C-alpha cells in the first residue's frame, strides 16, 4: 500500500509559478512510476506529467514547455514545477503512483495505469 499526500496548491496570478509536492510512504518509492493528473470542475481528470523510476519524463502537450516533473528518491517525494501559469491550468491536481511496469509508456497517461492516488491539492489561477 502506498500513501500519497500532495501539497503546494494555492491561488496564483496568471503568469506566476507554483511547485507542487507529493510525499509518498508505504513502499519502496524508487521503484514506482509517479504521475500528476488534474481535474477542473465539470471536466474529466486528465494526465499532466509522469516520471519513471529511472527519471524518464512525459508531459501533456499543453504543459510541456512550462511544467517540469522531478523526483527526490531520498525524500520519497515527487514535484511538479509549474511556470507561466494560465487560467486554464486551474484545477485540483492529483499525485498518483504506479507499481506495474508497462513497456508501452502510454499506459502512464491513463488513470488506469496507476494504483494509488492522493487526495489532491487545489490550484487556482486568477486572470
């Protein structure tokens, strides 16, 4: 069992930056693929970014030039650095972990590719 706790969400002006954190416990963190998803009101939860145990990353196209996912295995934490925030980035951001290795990395862009989820942290972007 993996427990995930997100933090760092808050109100920020458009063009600003935020860094989200997700602390993991309960399993060997460095064997997990970690992902960030987001869900805006009335919309489906969508993939934002993922990072494999080896550090390989993948991003939603609309955030690729602005967001950076990283991990600190010594601290069992994954981060999402978000720069140049736009109002359309406003959402609840969720951290997720995947224990299964998929050779087809597209699985890590899907909700079903992940085993455990955090409770989410709210990001609000004012225009």
